[in-house]
């Protein structure tokens, strides 16, 4: 286990983090761009950092978002928690509209296809992600919605 992971897990459960999240995303995006994805807040906590580039559902333009991903059986799971806010993040709607995307992991770009998980697949993935990052339970409770989960697989 990464040395910062226990601290990050406690930090992730703090309610104030949801308010600070959007500012952290901006800083994280800059950090990942400067280092070509080799350094990110989530990687410092022992998680897999991903720069996801998806096609905007309204604009058709590429949109890049820094995310945490959970490795699972040769793929990555993305959690559309939106820091526990009541609405889904825009990137998740973009993936539903345009599942073909690019994931940058550790400075390497991979063409991926995103699949929205439902039913038993979602339940199994939810167990996996909440084991890796228990704060997702708190985010789900705060949001009052079922958090979308996506599986990224190589194209």
C-alpha cells in the first residue's frame, strides 16, 4: 500500500473536500499536463491517475478531465461521483453520448471505449471501488443519486 494512501482515504471523507474539489481539479489538470500524466494528486495517494479526453455531447469538441481510476481485471473503472454533488458530472454525460475516448495513464495515451455499468456489473464494480476508496460511500450518501460507474477498455 502506498504510504500516503491511509491519509488520503481519511482526507477523501472530509465534507469540505467536496467544496475544494473543483479548485483541486484545475491544479491537478495543470500538474498532469506539465508532467505528461506522470504526477497527479491521485497517484500521490496510490490511486491510478487518468486524464480522460472525451467528445463533448453538445459541442463535439474534445474535453479533458483529470480523474481517479480503479484498476479492475485488465480495465479501469471510473466513478462519476462529482465530489458528492447532487448532479452527475458533465464528463459522464459525454461518455454516454460518445463512448470512444482517450485515457492518458502515466504519460501514455490509450484509445478506450467506456461502458456505463448497470445491474450486477455495477454492483460488483461498486464493491471494488469502495474497497479502494471508501469515501465513495460518503459521496453517494451526500449526492442522493446512484453514482455512475464506467468501465474503460482498450479499443
